C-alpha cells in the first residue's frame, strides 16, 4: 500500500521537475542579442569550354645575325735540329787502344786451387746462463776445446778451466756452432784443437 502511495506522489513530481529543466535549457540556448548572419557575396566561377588562342611573339633569327668568330691562328712550327754525323774516326778521337799479349792458357801456367785457410766461425750462438748460477750471482768464464769436421760441425768438445756450474751450458752452446772448414790444397780437412773462451757475466 505504501509503495502505491509513493508511486502516485512521485510520478507527478518527476514530471514537473523534468518540464522545468527543459524550459530552463531552452532559455539558456535562445539569445535575442545575437545578430543574424549577413549573407556574403556570391562567388561565381565560369569555365569556358572553348580554348582561346594566345599570340606568342616569335623572333626570327637568321644566319646573318650570328656573329662570325675568326678561327685561331695555327701554332708556329719549330724547326728540328738534326745531329751532325761525326767526320773523324773514333780511333783519332779516343786514341788507339794498346796492344795486349794474349795469355796462354795451359795446364802448367794456370792454377785454380783455392788458397789454404784455417777454420772460420760462421754461427756462434751464445750460451744460456745457468739459472742456479744466476740466482747465486755467480760469474766466471769457461775455456773449451773441440775439433771441426770437414763439413764445419764442432765435435769432441771438452771443457778446460771451467766451473762445473757453467760446463753443461758451454757444451750445449758449442754443439750448435757452425764453421767454415779448414782448407788445404783446395780440400776441406779436419781442424784439430780449436780453443775458445766463453764469459758468463750478469747484466747490472
């Protein structure tokens, strides 16, 4: 029962409120003070279907109007000088060559034998400083004696007056050396008893 009474009372009130809001919105939108829009000028664009001929001025150019350019003159010719041939004989200019006696190549006068020489070192690799001697700061020298074969290889290597700490490094170094062999009468021969000294010094 209460819901029916609310419905009967609420519907007329809602209708009145809706009418008032609609009227208020109309008043706000409508304004008498705004001036009416003036009608603008009409713009008309006419497109002609017939193409008009346009007179183009043409300038007639003849060959006489073009300025004539004279060609450049040819380059001057240079006369080439010819070398004159000598009239004197070369023997009179340089002098006559002296006469030499032709040597006689016989088996008794010519000797092709290579002169004798001793064994000469070609490659001498320095020895490696022993680590134990380097740690102790030991310095010294080692005398070594060896033979050189006909192909230049050291052999029969012996250490003389050599501290034991340097002996092994000395022998290994000499084994890698190479020599030009000793020559006698044009033939490579053995060279016995070659002696040399190797010094062991620490760099400061």
